[in-house]
């Protein structure tokens, strides 16, 4: 009887903690962004009754008038989608180092999987959006960018970002830490850099 009660309490504690743990980082991110809005509103002296209206009006004016704002918004949106897929919306994984050298091919434990292709494809658009939004900051050349520097900067940023994702998965047991993920993600970033340069070169040639 005593062991059954302990088992019930363990199950309840596990379910409650899991329910709180899974949305934890999404809640942290949302609270962080909310405080930015709060500080911005406070700095501009927005009244309580007009806060929401002024917030959306300011955002919409910036979106309409600034191409840089629109580019950065698209990058932020896509980054959030990546984080939701890789970290923020994942269940607890009890052995994050169990497949550290796995995930290279199309078959995992006899099962067909496209995870390696998905990891590669996920970071191609991210790399393109990153360079599009921050070309001047990353490449230091607004008119005449170079192929090598473009690909290197894209590869470097994606490699660091990918490592941060993998390390977070390892630290908080939100998936498996895999070298193959790092490799395919970074490769996708490099290919995105190549595509961005080719698009830039073609546009400049016209």
C-alpha cells in the first residue's frame, strides 16, 4: 500500500514538473520580450489606456517605413521557428548523449529518417535571411561583397548558433547532442551563404 502511494505521488510530481518544464523557456522568452515593450512604452510616456494601441502603431510605422526592420523581423520570425522546433517545444530526453555519433544517414536503428536532410535545409534560409538583414554589419561592404567572406561569415554564425542549440539540448535534456546535427546545420549555413552571394552577384550584374 505504501509503495503504491509513493508511486502515485512520484507520477503526479513527474507530470506536474514536466508540464511546467516544457514551456519554461518559451515563457522566459515571452517575458523577456514583454519587458522590452514595457520599457519602451515607459520611456515614451505612453499612458496605460493607450499602451496597446501605441505599441502596435509604433510597430506598424516601423514595418511600413523601414526595409531593415522588415528584414530583421523575418529573421527573428524564422529564428523563433527554429528555436521552437529544436529547443522550446521539445520533451525531456533522459539520455542526451546516447546518440552523439549518430544521425549521419537516412536510416537510424533500422528506421528511415530524413532528419539529416531537414537539419541541412532548416539552416539554408536562416543563413540567407541573416545575411540579408545584416549584410553591412557582417560583411562590412554594402556595395561590393566578396564570395569568401560571405560564405565564411554565414558558416561561422550558423556554427555558433547551432552549437548553442545543441548545448542547450544537452544541458536541459531537450533532445540529443549530435555531431551530425552540428555538421549538417553548419553545412546548410554555408550553402545559404553561397546562394545569397549568387543572388547578390546576379542582382548587381543587372
